[in-house]
C-alpha cells in the first residue's frame, strides 16, 4: 500500500515537471517568435533609412563635389528628420561645406536689393515630409537667393505608400518646372505602413526626374524612374547620371523668339526685298523661318543644333524697350519677364499664337517669348531684370557725320603748314625787321655797317621780304657777317618754300574739307545735333545731360531725310549707329553716289548677347554652343559676309596721282588779283592826289604873283606921292598936289 502511494507521488511529481517544462518551452518559443518579428521590423526600418542616406550621399559626393562651388545648402523642414540629416552631414562634411537652414532670408518681390548681392545657391538639398512642407519650401525659392540652373535634390521622407510615389514625384517635378528648374531629382522614402500593406519590395529607393522635351510632347514635366538604388549594389544603372543633359535636343518643339529688324544683324526677307530690288518674294512661312543677317545666322545654327522649331514674334513698334519690373517693362524686354505666380506651369510655346505684339521688352518680361535676339547689348540695368547669354560678338557704336565744310581758296594757302610753323616764320620775320629798324634809326654807323653791310643799309627791309618770297637780290651786301646772315636766311626760306610747295601739291590732290570733330563732346560743342536711328539710350545712362539732347528718328526718316543731310558738306548733325550698320548701308548707298562717313573716335563698345527670362533653363545649352561658335571663328566668318571695312571708303574717289588744274590754284590767282587791284587803286589815288596838289600849287603861285605886283604898285605910288608932296610944299600949291595924287593912285 505504501509502495503504491510512493509510485503515485513520483508519477505526479514527474507529470508536474513535464508540464512545467512544456510551459517553459512554450514560453521560450513564443519569446523567440516575438523577438524575431521585432528584429525584422527594426531591420526593415533601418534598412530603408540607410538606403535613403546612401542614395543621397552618393549623389552629393559624386556629382555635387565636381562643381567649382563646394557650398551645400540644406533646407530642413522636419524636426523628426534630425538623425537622417546628421548621418548625411557626417558622410559629406569632409567634402562639402554645409549650411543648414529652416527659413531663408526674405527678399522683396520683383524688386532687387541694390545694396546687397548675395551668393546664389547652386547646390541644394531639400528635406521635407509632405506636400505642405514642400509648398512652403517652394515659396522661398526666389531667383534672388537660388540659382535655378543649379543642382537640386528633393528628399521626401514619410510618404504613405510606394504606390503613390509616382504621383507625388510628378507634382513635385511639375512645380519645379514652373520655375524652370531642370536639374532636379526626387527621392521618396516610405513610412511604416509598407509592411501592413503587404509590400515586400522595400530594398530599393527609386530616383525620379523628368525631361521637359520629348518626341511626343513639349514643355511637360512627366515623372520617370531614372535609376534605382539597391542595398549592396548602389545605383543599378551606372550610365544614368542623376543630372543628365535634358536640353540638348528639343525634338522639334517650338521656341518663341521675339525680334525686329536691326540690319545687318536681323534682316527679314521683306526688308531684303526693300534693300535689294529684284529679291524673290517668299512665302509667309519662309519669311518667319528664314532670316538674314549676322545674328540670324547664329539663331539658325542654334535651331539646327538644338533641333527646335523657330516661331518668330515680330515686335511692333520695333524697339528694345526699357527693362524693369513687370508692370514697367516696355518694348522687347517685356517679352521674357518672369511670371507673377511662379508656381503656375509655364505655358507651352506652341500655345503662343501671337505673331505681332506691341513692345519687345514687355514680351520678354511677360513670358510671351522664350528668348529675344537682335543687337542686345549687355548692360547692368538689363541684367537686373533679365538674363543674358554668353557675349558672343563685340560691336562698335560710332557717329555717322557729314563731310566737313570745304576750304576756301585763301584757306588752302594756309593749310600746308601747321600753326607752329607759321608762328615761327612770322616771329623770325618780325624779329629781323625789328633789328633792321633799330639799326637804321638808333644804331651806330659801325654796327649798322657790320650787320647790314656798307652798301645796302637802306635796302635791307625789301631784301629780307624778297628772299622770303623767293626773289633775288640786285646787289649782295659787303661784309662777311652780313653775307653769313643772308646765307642763313636764304637756306631757311628755301627749306620752308620747298616744304610748302610739296605739301600744297599733296593737299590739293586730297580731299579739301575742314576736319570734323573727333568725338561726341567736341561735336556737341561745335553745335552738331545728335540723332539715333534706334533707341541706343543705354549708351548715355551715365551721361544724362547728353542723352537729353539726342533725338530719335524712325527708319523712314533716316532713309529719306537724314541720309541726304549727311551728304551735305558742313551740315551740323551726327547719327549714332553700329559700325556694322554703316558698312552694310554703304554697300547699297554707294550705288547711288552716297556715302556714310564716321567720326574718328568711337562712342562705345557693345557686347551682344541673347536675352531670356532670369530663370530660363535655355542659357545652359545656348552658352555651350555660343562659346563653340566664338572659339571656332564661325561668328567672325558670318559677320564678314555683312560687315566689310572697305565700304567705309569712297569708291568714287581717285586714289592715284592727280594733275593739278587751274581750279586748284584759285588762291594764288586771287592774291594776284587782289594785289593788282590794290596797285591799280593806289595808282589812281596817286593820280588824283597829284592832280589835286598840282592845281593847288598853280593857284598858290598865281596868288603869290598878284600879291607881289600889288605890293610893287603900292610902293611906287607911295614914292610918287611923297615926292609930289615935297614939291608942292616947296611951291605952296596944295590942291595941285592932291589932284596929282589921286590921278597917280588911280593909274
């Protein structure tokens, strides 16, 4: 009995031990299962974060560090992303200098800060968690702080589902395309809902981007999966750069180009027909697509290289306009302005149907054209509101002036010798005549004979003038010193007469006109009225007092009136023109016997470029090709077809040896006639004076003779009277004496 109870107790103890072991084993198994599940969840979350960090770090290290700028700007909008930012900074801090910020400084809308010019942000990393934060980031992407042609990486963490990644990436890319940001990639990270959704493909991160031009579309931001980053592999498609060239081929998409005739740079077919009669008529499409001119060849080559369709927008009135804010821009500058709301998509160029629009500056500033070309000189004011390409051509702005007033015949005698020579000659002659005068009137006989000679002191003055004019002397002076002075004067005057004669012959064979002032200030001081064929007012931005005096003329006024006035010698006007325009016009004007002449000094130098919107993505491919055109010499070759310096010279002027005619010697003949007239007048005056003096002399002589006779008679009568009175006194007959006195006095 006791034994049975003992066995039963042992069995119960064994059974309890088995049950306890089974419970412990079950608990252990359950704990391992939970630990495994927890480890899997942590591994999945850690792995995806590492993939995002790895993909971002590889992009930054392999592509951001290759640029000159090494400043990375990190825009951080999520406080929960601190560990992610820290890991990215840890991997890139040794290669890039990083600036992490939340709210960038605010700049005025459409107004530029004149005093502060911050460095544009070229390398950018944007970390956001949702659409609201991304919209907040986009609101701060102004062209005053960010370089839209730089590199942009958008890291969106916390997306709800991978199925919505493509849609989310499309929204982000379309928003950035509205700002013309092309070099952008989007990396989207999943949230923790991916396991609940049953999506097991979580070991990769997809890189999204877009290509704005394609074979079947134009100017659209369609998201594409451009590459995939996998764990342990990295980016799968190594040949796919995150920032590929996207604007090297436009796939025949239209680009609107605002321009107007500026010959010889832009010459439409209609203008070619006007300039050259007999030019074949062209269709409307040919006139829009086939331009002539220096910059037209540049535009046509760009169209062929980039494979875009040219859509011309003729600006009416043809003018560059004034660059400024959107509501103040005029002319061509208004065609490529930034839009008022940058978040709206850019309208497709194919949807712009306006062909003739008023004001070119306004079209550029209002996004009605992709670019503008046509003698766009780069200026600081224009660059504040628009973006310019590489300056591919240098043009000189000169002044077209009329020929100077012709010289009179007497002025021709003065021109061969310069004023210093005339001054020296006259001073020498005056000094010699003064010395001769002093010796004649105040000098001692010894000094007078020593200097002037013994035999010709009275003929020294006429002799000095006669030698100067080339006449000879009838008698040489005696004395060695006087003869030495005569030889020196003969040698000096011989050299002057020979130089004067040779210079006179060459001068008479050349153009005989007064020299026109060389620069604009001298022309204004001389009373010239400046005109501008086009609105080149940017030249006088630093000289407003000169700009106010310049008058603008139309093309019709220039061709009909101004060109004719420029042919009149001595006309007081000048026209500001590019040197290429002068040579191009002369090629046609010389056929009618006209010629445009230029002043000796240029006014300024214009650096020509293509202008677009400030945020346009077209500048990259345009600059690349323009630099090649300049380096290869293509631009100079194209310019040589329209700009040839030989057309600055008068083709009708004979440049060989010319024989002088009597008309060239009008001056000496006039002097001879004046001398003969003076001589004849002097002779007549001498005759009149001599005759008058002779008559007066005769009258004076006759009066003197009569006065002599009267004095003789008076003396005789006095003597007779005195004698009669004496006799009468002696005889005492006084009355008889009176009778005789009156009788004799009457006789």
